[in-house]
C-alpha cells in the first residue's frame, strides 16, 4: 500500500512522501498537508479504510471512511488538493445475447481462420499510419482481394486514397463504387454520422457490405476514432471494433517517430504493425526497438499479405500476445515518453475487483493511459478468459472467449501510457484484489 500511494502522488503531480507510522501510513506534502491512512477498526465497519486529516486545510474534519482501496485513493486525492478524478469510466455496447464469440482456431501451420464478430454486428478495422507510410498502396492491394469484395472503405478525405483509376461511378454524396465491387466514402460531418448513414442505406437495400475499413488521415490521432466505435451507443449496437493496423515506413520510420507525436500514438494503439517499404531498405534494428518500446504487445509483420490476413481474422479480438517475462511489472520507455507496462497475475480476479481496477485506472491515469489490452482470469468463470481492451477511459465490455489461447490460465495485461509509474498498475490490481477478498471473508 505504501508503494501504491507513493506512486499515486507521482501520478497526481504532488510533491510529498508516504511513510509508515504506528497507526498506519502518513502522507505529507510539501504544502503542509498531512493525512493518515489506516485500516478501519471493527466498530467502524462496514468501512474498510479510514482517512484522517492531521494538518493543513480540513484538519479538524472527522475521519472519512472508504469501503475499498479504489474509494480510498479517490478520497486521498481530494484531501491532498489534487483535484477531481479523471473522466468517468465509460463502457461500450452491452454483452450480446447468446454465445460469446469463440477464439479463432489455428491450423497446423499456425494460420488463423476468420473470426466472427458478435452476432448482428459488422466488423470495423482501422488502418492508420503517418504520411508516406504506404496506406494508399496497401488499401489498394487489400481491395483487389476477392474476399474484400463486400467491404466498405471510409477515408478522412476522398482525395487522399488515390483510387481514382478504379472508380466506375461517383455521386454527389461522396459514396462511390470501385471496380473491385467495394464501396468507398468520405467522412462528411463526423465518423459516427457516416457509419450510421452507411448502415441505414444498407438496411434500405441501397448498398451492400459485410465489413468496414477505416483509413485515417496520416496526421490523425486514432484515439477519438476508437473511442467513438466503443462508446457511442448507436454505433456500438451495429458495429464491432475488430482491431487497429498501423503502417510504419522502414526508410523514414525512426525520424518520423522521433519528430511526431501523432505517429507515436498511431503505433501505441495498434494491434498489428506492418513495416512497409522493406523492398527499398530493410527495417533497421533501431526502428524495431522503437516499435517494441512503444507497443510491446503488437504483432509485427513485414509483408502486406500477412497484414491482410489479419484484417480478415480480426486483429485485436482474437488473441492477446503474451508479454515477455522481462516486461512484466516494469516499463519499457520510449524517447517519446510512452511506457509499455505488462501486468501478470496467477490467482483469479474477482469480477468486482476487475471493475474497480478499470475504474481506478480511468480515475487516476486518465489521459496518460493510451490503451489497455489483456486476458483476465476471472474467479467466477475460470475456464473462459475475459478479453478486455480500452482506450484512455473508454472500455469495451469484457468478451468471454471459449478457451485460453495457449493453455496458460493466468491474467496478463499490457498497458501503453505516458509517464506511468511502472509498478503502479500491478500494485493497484493486487491491492484491490486483496481488499475485495478481505471484505468477502469478513462478510
């Protein structure tokens, strides 16, 4: 608990220290505020924790009870004058009725078969990458595959996609039909309106498609796109985010990542990274190191065909790459200020503890947490892993897979964020799990 609170002070931007005392833990800030954190006495139940002001503003207040570690941290943050918590946790579409989507099987060669989105939902895949990374060339190759004949493509601005030679007809509303049979349209007012318009036109029999590819602008931050797909009720009821593919230029990739925050964010949120232009120059070892530091959990491929197969299978929902042992509970810092933090836990997590953990991440990491993805071993359903993923404070509801992908039943999560204390997420999860377990034993 001492280490957890000390790292929370760093997250909150408070200069201070946390030390053990005979009555619990004392937190002292350079501004003169002193508070004590202690476990509640039997007479103070059902509170689990008590927060007492010792010096500074509000020192005369009576002790404040907290029912959980998550509640305690929120009260402590307020008592120390660090302001309110971050945006509230937002969860997207409700769990679909019926059987959850199964984990795609693999054949003897290790190839993954196409995965089905939740019943009734159209899969959406986001293709991003900085200017000059080769998105236009890649999209053109993908659309020449007959398996994408019923795909719809959304681009930020029509002129960027460069497919004019494939156009058979266009219309005033920027919806065009390509010679491959695919549809292409430009975002008019915003992405949500475009998606809902496409869905309505399909419902009226005007157009047909069975998946959507979204190509972002080279300078776009993909985070708002992902949040819209996960959190907007109307969109989440019709579409399912299946993953993010980010293209990185082998020739100019290192300098691009060093100079442009948008490029680093595009890499950080990816489920799969495609290194392009390797026919001009092999990807330098330094670039691969940069990609691993920015996003240790993403698959990396160097051939467009591999990336296309990923688009068919679902890049993010199918599996979670096992964190390297050396990354567990520590950060891999990139020069751009992003951390890759792996958290593992062998013991099952109570379902309520997972909810509290995600809420605490949203409260205290806020915009610093760029993305989280992982498999969780839930105490109430040990045989079926829960796939969890979120962007900042927006999370998709857990998806229950039919089986563990590699037979190893333990929780593993990968967090990508900016200036996150490397041990803080693991300590937070352990403290919340211990708190929930202790509360259950008392009751």
